[in-house]
C-alpha cells in the first residue's frame, strides 16, 4: 500500500477526481493504493470544506464540486 501524509492523500484524491466525472470511495482507495477508511475520512473532510460533493445515484459517489 502507498503511504501518504494526510494532506498528500487529500491532494491525491482531488487530483484523481479531476480525471473522473465521479467515483466511489472504494475505487479511489484502490486507484491510490491506500486503505478505504483513510479515503473515507479525507473525503468527508473535503466535502465539509466544500471541495467535494456526494452524489446518491442508488449508491454513493463523490465528485469535485461544481465540475
């Protein structure tokens, strides 16, 4: 598994989502080679800060806000 600081992980998540319309946290974790629990925490923080938003399309996705 990849090792990132928490801030690096947040940046990697945003970079990854800039290449996608939307993604599941599990898919982000797999793509970045990190634990899903770490992604969940970072995504929740980014959503609270207004960087990301959740989409509920039968299942949960996240995307860059206003993209």
